[in-house]
């Protein structure tokens, strides 16, 4: 098991170096939102070359299925000039197929998602799939902490649209890459509806995202 974990880390850290990053993170453990329920989240992200402030809405569309939408602002330095403020949005769907409470060793889900980022002369679109695993640890009748991890694999298209010279190794217009990333985080349950969450994103642009989740209904 330890050897598998080391291999995963190495794959992430030495994956295609020209790939960029997904900035919106995982921010929930493997279990999905119950059918008909909804979750709201607010987060701050700090990365090597960016800052972001964004929110999330998740809704349970069926038993063991939910979908999420994230949107916010980002201040990004793509690596060839001054940093720029822009918009980042993303969406995903998740299916929960292993359940800790029914005797499985972990909660495990699979998902697919997309993310789009746009700053003045740079845009990034990504599409991919992921596997999420988590384990809930109860320390009180109403409180728990849930460590989780997500392995993400994706295709992404980056585009430089500036009027000046592109950065070294670039040409104007789009270019395609493949990316691999690992997110390691934990969710702390404070009450029946309120949670604190934080995660480390090990991607080409390493960062930390923290915030709160709240079950609205």
C-alpha cells in the first residue's frame, strides 16, 4: 500500500511539466449530498502564482449522485508578465459507490468535471475524471473529522491571446496538454449543518484552499 502511494505521488509531481492547474479543488469528501438536499460553500485559495475567492453550490440529484457548480474570482500570473484578475468557473458530477457506514473500509466515489479560467490574455479549459476516497472519524456524537484524497486526470487546453510576444516555448493560439493532480484534505464537522474544510492541491501550481461548507436544506 505504501509503495502504491509513493508511485501516485511521483506520477503527480513528474507529470507533464507544461500542464497548468485546476484551481477550484475538491472541497468535499467522497459521500454525495443526499437526494433533494443542497450545500453551499465559500473558500479562499492561495497558490504559487495565484489567489482565488470562490463559492460552491452542490445538489443531490438522485441517490448516490450529486452535481456541483463553482464560480469565483482569481488573480493569476500565467508566467509571462503581470498578474491579472479574471473569472474561474467549474462544474462536476459525482457518484458514490463504496459506503463506510455499510461496512466498506472507505467511502469512495468517482466523478467527472470541467473548469474554465479566463484572465486578460490567457484562458484555460480542462475536462477530466477523478477518484475520491475518504474516511470519517467520529470523536463526539455530533462531531467528526474526515480526511480525504482525490486523484484527478484531465485534458486541458491553454490559449495565449496577448498582442505582444508569447512566453518562451509558446505560440499564439491554443495548445493541448494532459494533467495529473492530487488533492489531500480534511473536513471538520462542527454541527449538523456546518463544516470547516481545507485541502492541499499538489498540481503544477501547488496551493492550499480553505473555507466552510453549510447544508442549506
